[in-house]
């Protein structure tokens, strides 16, 4: 039997309380019952400390518990495994808490780079790398380009007129259940640079809302004439209606000649277009 996560969390709180008082009494709730069962298994005598209603903790009992944890090569009390990577948890002992660990991709993102020829790999138009956000030197990038869809990300090239004014754009996949956390870390750091953040994704109410929520400053979209001819109700399904209210509110705050307004007007007609269907030349549209 291992010490449950809730028992460890409860014991950690007791450790803090014992710094202020010699004895701490806890009613026999679920986490205390876990401790009682674990102590019985470890032959730790609780006779003088336990009643039908409560368990009394003191420095001697905590030392006994820590001694058994150490003999089992488990992290001592007072050290939380929550938020640690598996490698960091391993440094604390043999116990692993998957439910509270930092995921292996928590700080990682997919970036789209210029081709990097290799003797063992056939030539590719772009090179895709999985990198740690903390290793990116953001100062060398003139703009962040966030790509919503993974297939479009793999095919994306920044060699377009809309990006010609930005030196060395950083092209990043927006993320999903695997890479979403890392991208959130990146956008938090990117905001501090005060440089443009462009969103390349679906032209629909949800896509534009995602761009706003991510802190994007611009959208990368086909020009309005091309888009007007190609939008379709099929790419703006009814389930996206809840996103329209926010976009209407955004529209009324924009100046009358703002370039975003005709795009929002198209969405208001319940017309859209998925990123994979884009054609023509992309243009950069300010979101503010």
C-alpha cells in the first residue's frame, strides 16, 4: 500500500501546523483514514494517539512516518510532487504522481523553421521542431505567427507578401491537448516584447474569438474581395452562433473604416471558410 496523494497533502499541511504548535489533532476524514491504514501496514503504533473521532499528530509520529518513507525510497513529508515533471519526481524518490505531475509537453511547442538539410533525410520545404519555450530567444523574431490547424501549420511558409515587413517570423502551432500548455507559456512571454502577434486560422466566429483570446494583434486572411466570393455556410455551422455576440460587440467599437469591419460583416451573415480552403493572397488585418 502506498501513501495516497490526499494523505500526503494532508500530512504536508500538518507539518506546517506543527511549526506553530506541538500537537495537531485531525478528525478521521478520508485522508486521515488513509494515513491510519498506511501506518498500520507499516507497523507504526497509533494506540496512544487515535480515538474513534480523531488522530493526534506530533513530531515523534511525523519522524516515524518520514523514516518509513525514506526506507521505501519515497519523498519525505513537506515536499510536494504536484507540478513536478516525472524526472523531477524521480529525483525525490521512486513514487510517481501522474495526476499532478507536469506533463512532458507542458513547456514545449511546435515551430516551423526554414529547411535544415540533413544527409539522412529527404529535402523538405520547411523544418518542424519540437522545442522548449524557455530555450527560445524571442529577441531575434520580428513577429509571432500562430497557426490554428496542424495540417496548415506543417504546410505554412512565411515567404508571403503579408509577412515581408517582419524579420524572421516565428511560426508556431497553436496547440491542442498536447501542445496547448506550451503555447500559452509562449504567448505570455511574447506579450512582453510588444511585437506583432499574427493569427492564421479558420475564418469563422470561433476562429476569430480564439485569436482575440490568445492576444493576437492581427489576422492573416485572404483579401476581402476573394473571401466574399468563397465563404460558405458549410464552414460556419450553427454551433458557432454563441461566439457571434462577442464579435458584434467588437464591431461596434471599431472606427467606421476599420479594415476588420467587412470581415466581421461576412461572419454576421453566418458565412465562413476553413483555413485549408484559403486561396488568393493573404493580407494582414489589425484586430484593434
